[in-house]
C-alpha cells in the first residue's frame, strides 16, 4: 500500500469490513501510485480515471464504491467537502468495468 501510514490513519475510525475493502482497493491501485510517484489524494481526474481502470471493478456498483473510497479519502486528506465526481456524465462509472 502506497503511503501506508497515512492510509492506515485514514482507516482507523472505519469498521473492520470497510477497512478490509479499503485495504483491498488501496492495494489494487498501489502500482499506479508508485508509477506516478504520488499519493491518490494528489491525483488529477485523468489520473483517477487511470487508477479506476487499473482497479478493474467488476460492475457499475463496484465502480461507484471505488469512487466513493477515492472521494472519502481525498476529502479526509484535503480536509474539505469537495465531491470529485459531482456532475460526472452518464456512463462515467461503467467505463471502468472490466470486460469479460
């Protein structure tokens, strides 16, 4: 997990199941963070899209969950209420779903 200390601190107040899901997601995108040399909280929207594609969500629901994880982590790191995905176009979440 890239920037592990910060991410563990973020997950401290989450329930055990959420911690597991977050850990799974953070581990899925670790290679993207390493490749870009920066934490997920510093990603541009294009970099977030790349990370989501790399995470290969199985369906639209999982894609939305991953976006929720990204948004929550970003808000926590930046200490603000910005919604990174406000106003995204229809079909935004489907574009990351892995093809079978």
